[in-house]
């Protein structure tokens, strides 16, 4: 499995943007970049995914490097409800499982 | 829609006891999954069912069995619980395999 590397933790102030980096230097051509988050005592929740182009949805934006070896999840205006563990996952087109690493714990200060 | 529901929410077992964790989804999804999450770690896939009538092993299947009862329901059975199976268990579903997965709220299991 291709692996991802994320910082253990990040802090942000409420209403400010949060940029969460993810390195995936061994990504293959069939790997999609997925982001999930897990709020305290809840199951993971899908955030966004992409293959090559940058993606936007109501929750976040995903910026993918041209060589696809890294990506950044952008939360445009952090709220207290965004405090969670964020997982960057490579999801291969021929693999059913999602391989969750340790993720990045995001803390949002009021 | 309730999404993915799991029962029970919390369970305490003694070593050697058996139990079945229930999962149901009302989104008409074809694929369903069971994961476990140990403290401070990410989720690991136990078993999955790509479609009704099929099941396959994931990363950590030992000590577990599954049944895809119908399209809606996917149960996980511990035949003889061990303390190493103390964990939080999450069920998930997706329209088809390889697509976005939707997770239930989890079952917290403590094996003494």
C-alpha cells in the first residue's frame, strides 16, 4: 500500500483558514486522494477526494501538487465543530479497504 | 434516512463469551465493511462485503466471522471473545466498493 505522512497535530484560531498537508511520494496512477475526519466519539466522515485536479466542496478544498506526491486539505474558516482527527488516505481503484494512519489532530481555539 | 446504524452502542463481555454486532444501512448501498479502531490508532478493516452474498477478509480477520444477511444488514460475530478484541467497532457502507464510505457511530466493546 502507498503510504501517507501527516503532521501529528495542528492548531488554529476560530474563523481562520487551516491548511493540512499530506505527503504521499509513492502514490500510483490509480490512487485517489481521500480525506476523512473523525470527530470525538464518532465514526469517520468523508470530507473530500480527488485524483489530479484541485477540488472544492461545501466542507473544504483539496489542492493536489502537479506531481501528485503531496496534497493539502484547506478548511477555509475553521469553527469549533471542525476540531477532529483528519485522515489523508490513498484509495486505490483495486482495493476495497481504506488504510487509516494516525491522522492529524486539529485543535481550534475560540 | 438514518444512514448506518449499529447496535449495541456499548458492550462488556467476559473472555470466552460470544456476541454479534449488528449493522444496518438504509441507503441501498451494495458494499459494507467492518473496521476496528484501537486507542490512538487509525481504523483497520476486519471484513467487507462487496455485494449481497459475498464476504471477504480484510487486514485483521482472525477471531471474527461475518454474515451479509441481506442488502441492508451486515453482522460481525465474535465466537470466543478475547481481551485483545477490546476496541471500537465501526460499520461502513458504500454505493459500490472503491467509493466513498459512510460510517456508523460505532460499538464500544470491552472484553474482561
